[in-house]
C-alpha cells in the first residue's frame, strides 16, 4: 500500500512539474506568437492607410505607382502578361487601401496578399504565343521565347515601387561540375537554396535542373570540397569549378593562451565539438570525450548523477594522489577539491568532491580540447603534468539575432542482480553450517528475550532462523525483493534550454538559461541544476575591445548514501514494510533492556540489514552548490599584429552539505506503541543525528598577455606570446554535528540541537594556495611548410619551501609539411605532415606532500599519563602536543617529461584523415617515504624519488563522403598504453590503499618493472576432489593461510606455490618455488589499466533525416569483482548470495569451478586470488540519435517565425557487451543507467 501511495505521489509531482514547465513553454510560444501577431498587425495597419487618387485610362503599372507613392508599399505583380496591357480608371478620396485595392484589381480577376511591407498581386496566368500546356504541367520556355515578356526595364529593378515577375515559368539549367584541375566530379549535390529540391551530377559531372526564375540560387556541395552558392541570373548553362575544402586544416583549435589553425599544430591536441557534446544525455559533458578523443580515458565511477567521473590523459601520471588533468574554462583555471587538503578533516561521506563538469551546461560549450603532451601543455607549467582540458563556451555568431529552444525528456533504468530466493537461501546457509567441522566457530544465537544476545553456540545447533525445528524459523517466509523497492524504475530526466545570440561588426552576444532534472537510479538520489550564462564582447574602436563572460550554476542534489549492492544482499525473508511499526516500515532489531542499557537482537538473523527504504525516505542528505564564474577583459591593439590583453577572473563557490539521520527510532528498532522519547532503545529524548557542513571557495586569477604576429615576405610567419599569471585560491569551511536531537521539523535544517553536549562538535578550517607564473612562447613557420615552437614557463607555488618554490618548464616542437615540397607527388595525398617534440610539465598536487616541508604540531590527539601504576591504571591525564612529521624542505614538483612523434594526413580529396602519435611520458620526482628507525618517533619523511613511464600509440582514422542525397561520416580510433614503474626507494616494493579503485592496501602493489595497475594476489591451483588429494597437497606444500588442515575438505580450493623466500640476490622474493605457500607466493594476477581503449563513430544523413552513433570500448584490462566476492563468498550465515552460487561445488556437482559453501572459510577460499579477477573489457554504445529536420520550405509555408525545427529520439548505453560476471564491469554497486529520450530543437 505504501509503495502504491509513493508512486501516486511521484505521479502527482511530475504532473505538477509538467504543468510548471508547460507554463514555461507556453510563455515562449506566446512570445513567438506575439511576434507573428505583431507582424500581422502591421499588415492590417498597412491596409488601413488612406489613399486619394484620380486617373483615367491609366495602365495598371501607372495606377500602382500612384498608390505606392502615398503608402510607401512595394507592389509585386506575379504574371506573364505585361501590366502595360491592362488599363483602368479610378477616383477615390481618403479611402483605405483595403477598399481601394479590390476596386482596382477585381475587374482583371486579380487578388492580393500582404507579405510584410509588400503587396503581392496574383491572378490567372497567360502564356506567350507559341507555348502550350500539356497535362496541366508547364513546359520550359526557351530563352529566346522569354523575350516575349514585354516588361519594361523599370519593372525589373528589385527596389522599384512596382515590379513584375513571371515566377511560374520554370527555367531549365544545364551544366558541368569539375574539380580544381578540371576533372569531372560525379555525385555532386545541387539543391535550390531554401528548398529540398535538387539533383546530382552524373558520372561525367553533368547535370540539368529546372528552377523557378532568374533569382534562384543553386548550392553545389561535395565532400572534400568547398560549397558554392551560384545565382542563376540570365544564364541557362553553368560551368562550376569546386575548390578543395581545407576547412578541416583551417579549423581553429584552442590551445594554451591562444588559438591555432589545426594545420599549424605541432603538439598533440584532441578536440570534441559542440555537436558531439550536445548529443550526450547526461549532466556531465566530459562523457563526450569517450570514444572521440584519442589517448583520453573517462571512467564512469557510477550511475549516481552526483559522482564525478575520472579522466586520465595518456595513462596514470602518479601513484601519489591526483592524476586528474587541469581544467580551464575560457582561460579560467578551475580548482576542484582535491585529496590531501582540509576536505579530509570532516571525514564521512560529506566530503566527496563535486563533479566540476556538472557545473557547466553542455549546451553552452563550443568545444573541449585536450592538451595531451608536454609541448602543448607546458604553458601551464606546474599545473599540467597530467594534461590540460580546455573548455571553450559559445559566443554570438555573425548574423541576425537568433532565439533557440531545446528540450530533452527521457527515462533511465539499470539492471539488478539475480539473488537467491528464501528456500534457496535457507538451503545454502544450512549447507554452510553442515559443511563446517570446526567446533570453535561461533554464530549469533538471535533468540528473543535472551539476556546475552551474542552468546556462542556450537554449529550443531543452527541459528534459529534457519532451524525448521525452531519457533523462530523464517524459511517459510515469502521472498522480498529489496532491489525492486529501492531501484527507481523508469527514472525520469528532463532538460530545458533557451539561448539568444547574435553578432555584427562591433558586438557579439550570447545569453542562455537552462534547467536539468534527473532522478537517480536509487530512491532519493536526485539531481537538479539551474544554469545561466552571458558572454558579451564589444569592439569599442578599431584598437580597443572589451568583454565580459559570466556563468552561474545552482546545483541541488539529494543522496542518502545507498547503492544496489547493499540492498541486494539483504536476507530474502526480511520485509520492508510493517503496518504496525512507526512510519509503516519493518523494524530490524528487537529491543530489550540489559541492566541499565538497551540491547537489540536482530530479528531476521545475522545478516539483517538496516531498512534501506526507510533510510532513504526518513533520512535527509543534500548537497547544494552555488557557483559563479566571472571574467572581464580588455584587449588593446595599438599596431597591426600587436595585442595586449588583461583579464580578471573570479570563481566563487558555496557548497552546503547536510545530513540528518532520523532513523534510530523509526526503522531500526521495533516500537510496538512505546513512546519513542522515553522508552526507546536510544538515549533519552533522542530523535537522531545531524551533520551540516558549509564550504566557501574563492579563486582569483589575473592574466596579462602580450602577443605579436607578423608575416614577412609572405612566407615567414612569426607568433610571439608572453604572459604573466597570478592565481590565489582560498577555502574555508565550518562543520557542525549534533547527536540525540531534541526535535525534528519539516525543514530538516531547522531541527533542534542535541542534548548530548559531549557528542556535539564544531570544526572550522581554512586554507590558502598561491601560484605565480611567467610564460613565454615563440612560434615560427616558413610558408606553412616548416614549423618550430618553443615555450617556457617559470612557476612558483606556496606548496613548497621558498628555496624550492620556483620551477622551470620547457618545451620544443617542430613539424614538416612534406606535401608542400616540390618533390612530393602522390595525387591521392592532399596534405601530409610529420611532427615531434619534447617538453616538461609539473604537478604540485600530490596528496601526501601538501606542506610536508614544514614541521606540523599535533595537539588534538595527544595526552600524557602521570602517576599511573598499581591501583591507578589511568593516572592523571594532561593534554600535550607532539611533532608528527619529519620535514623535508627540499620537496618540489613531480615532473612529467614527454617525447612524441606524430603524423597527420588528409587523403582522397580530403575525404579521409589519418593521425598517428607515439609518445613516451616519464614522471619523475614522485613523492615517496624513506624509512627511518622507529626510535625517531615520527612519520617517515618524503622525498622526490619515484619514477614511472607511460608509453603508447594513438591512432585516428576518419572518412566522409556523399552519394547524391546520402552523406556519411565514419571514424575510428584506438589508443595503446603500457605503464611501468622504473624507480623506487632502494627498489623496495610498496602497497598503496585505494590506488586501484576500492582495493585494500595489500592488493595494489608498486614494484619496479611492473605497472601501477597491478593486482597482487594468489593463483588458484584447483579444487580438492578427495581427502587423498588434500593429504598429499599439504604434505608437500603447507599453506600459512590455513589454520587447521583438519577442517579442509573436498570442495575447498588449493593455491599455487610460485615464489620462495627472499635471498641475497633476490631481495623481495625468490622466483623459485620453496614448497610452501605464504605471502611470498602472491604475484601479478591482473592489471586495472587497459592495454587499449577504442572508439567508433558513425553518422548518416539523407535529406532531412540523420542518425549518429558513438561506441566506446576497453580491452586487455582486469579487475577484482568485489560484488561477486561479497555475494559468492558462502562463508557467513548472514547476507544473501547471488543466484550463481546454485552452481557451487557439491558431491553431486564436482565439475564446478566454485568452491563449496562452508562457514568460516577454513581453507581460505575467499583470499584475494585470481578466482575473483575477471576481464573488465567491454564494448558499449555510448549514445545514438535519430533525428529529422523539417525542411525550410515547409516551415515558410506555416509561418516565417520558426527558422529551423528538429525532432529526435536517442539513447545512451543501450548496448553493453562484456564477459564480466555481474551487471557492470565499471561499477557493479552503482551501474551505468540505460537511457531512452526524445528531444526537440527549434530556432526562431
């Protein structure tokens, strides 16, 4: 019943939302309609104009001229018969034009129509002598016959008050289209401008086409060539020569502190355009990089709209903290919360860094460029070791003002796990108990009313919920599907965007507003975002230009913290609802008093879960962000080619995180009518716990840039840039928490403080970072043939000691356009360039190194005990302070040095493009601790010691063509990368917790000669099938992970003896087996860094229809399936298990690769081993879209307000192929959603 009411509430909410947005759309429609009404109103005013004329036997042309002089209207006469042949007489005095025109025109059978400030006169047409009409179709009239139209020259002038056009007479145009060398071009598209009508050239390049009149404009287009617009005029035969389209080469690409033509690039830059960005269906535009940008890996950390994806540019840059690239929006550096700063202080789940890309509306982005090598990114110096992502937002484009509205409505779904039902769960758990022969293993009794709820019992006595003889047996209960209750099926998402833009010679402007709403895949995980943007640039004089660029985002999200994995493992017999309990949710614990304290017994067994649905409904977790990005600049050009530009950039962000845990009395303990504030199993008057954190971030950046460009002797091209950049970043936060709340209100943030002062806390923190940089860059090219680039940046960061604060970063790059050489003569190659370079960039964001050059004093956790001893175990406690760290003032940047070679080619009349890039990226000076004797009493100091390299190859191939009305574009890319650690302190391997996603500290091993993505663990040898096998194995290879071999039985796993103990020559482990299994036998069992990633994109267009697809995949990659390790362990009598466990080893199923179910796991079956490692390779349809654009001619017949109209349907992740045992190889606890959507784009 409650679930039904919840769904009804959701329906009402979306009805209300639909009404709200419908009102918004209605306002837009009203505005557009008012434009149309205003135009029609103007027509009505025109017809009400008074006219006074008098003439006798005047020609119709003369009569219309008299009226036009008084009304300032232009008459357009449509017909073949000259107006001079029509005579009339008329006398009127101050009568409206509406009255006069019928009296003038009706005698000739003519009618009129008002179109803007013109009056079009139409009537029955007459053919010239000698022409005939067949089957109602007018035949083309030869040019010599057209002279029979005796229209005076004055009536042919377009700006004359009265003009005459014989528009109904078609003209037959013939011609030929050739290439730049005169060769025939077959398949060239020829259309009549503004209509879908047209034709194509034949195999010899010839064509013929009928056009309405001389004013017709023909548009010639062909892939690889520049389009041409040709007015017909008085010509009936056309000779058209198309020029090679070099726009792909002339495309402007954003680079650091400027722009470059793609043909002039010497570095490695991948660019994604607005078209690809707008097709994604998520809040985060960085997903457009997947499959479109070579060498860039985007990891979807989860399907939660609040979570930030990770981006890796050409591998992992460091094992110490942050490998994420630097983000720059319109020249403004964005500073995200990073690991290692004060965000760690608060702990808990409130400190998750926000997704930076969520703060930008994808529809406001013009392009995203990724600077992948150090020569391209070196101008950002100490910030660019892991690459740079440059985001350029849209500006107004030259032309008439444009108003655009777009909307997208969709639904999202996610797969769920197949779990055991209640009978299967009981059978497996009883089998676990039965298979265990260890008499010392204890389980929770869970008996009602028992005073010692954790008393141990022998396994011969089942936990009562699994014992059919017990009154507490739950095996006959129904199966409850928690996933169905918590997962949000058909979760709606919707976006609305409005844009106004335009430009002329002096001003360009772009204004936008947007709204996005997404319901999460899990109940209450919702996301809403409001965005606004203004981009205004004014050319005040020929030498002065000013501009302002402002973006505002308000993001509101809710998240109670649950995921699919958590609810999937709930015991299948545990219900969600109980009408007798408070709020209608089923309790989890049965309370009773034990002495003066409350205790609780798990009602549904050892694996009883907190009621996730109650948690999501009754708790409150919100994360609100308000962010403003502002930029103001002045640009002065005193001389040709010389520019001075100064800019001020402000970035202010307020993050408000709030958490209210009000579940303690409502969904955990059974209430049964007790007063929750006096008889609850919690402290008196307790209604929950609250935590509130406010984080204010301010980033100020000032830039001053001088640039000079000049061309000498038409061949020597010079481009010089110098810049000074100053950035100051500050953050302060307040964290408040309170327990045992006194009262709750409808507004969770207005709740009462707790009465337990000992558990109330407040934390305040503040941090400041400073950077200062000097930038220089010189670029020279000779005749677009030989290129040389040099850049230098000198940086200072307050993250280091003053003596080591400054760093110098250089780069040099060059290119050679071979295709411009006189000796080069390959007709199918249009452009061929090779390039290469070397450069350095730095990283000062290492997590463990922040202020490690200082001696930090800890006063919060230190105390001294005085007088302790016999009779006084505690003694007198005095607070104190201690120095935790051994400082190293010589700490400095981690430095990334990249060497690369590349090739760019355009082939087959620019229809095909190929890019190859090889690189070697070496990161040196990685921070690593150096061991000191324990007697020192401090943490080990850090030094710039470690090194590693990423070597790889990026390949991109694309092809575009068209066949008559059909055009297509296909592209594919693949990127290979090999990561290897090359240097560690004394070669000593180390383990780093969390390096490989959720891996614990003993899995992610850093070792010289291996990848940082290595998974370290045991290798399974097989499954024992008999006791003889067990005895023989342990007689020869004892296993330190097995406590008592007597508890090992057939169905348990055994593991391989791979290594031996260290020797003098093999310091860490011997490669020779030593006849025993211990931690030295762990080895590389997988690699979480993909050996290659790839993408495939296809777009097709036919007349008004278009379809586009984008695919992405990863290969040669392995991961630990933690979801399976949790739900296939079969060693504890609590959580539910995956349905795959039905194929577990039993005496009747000896062929299974899964071990037996046994309580306590006596053989160590669940240790980290290749049992849990699986291929995480996948191939996914990232997004697809099928659209239809209404022809312009069709729109003009309806009204002249709508310029373009496009409808589309699409989806994301609708095809997902993998061998992974689970629902998502990227994140199984919160998988990616599968989305279907419909959308509309309209431009006025």
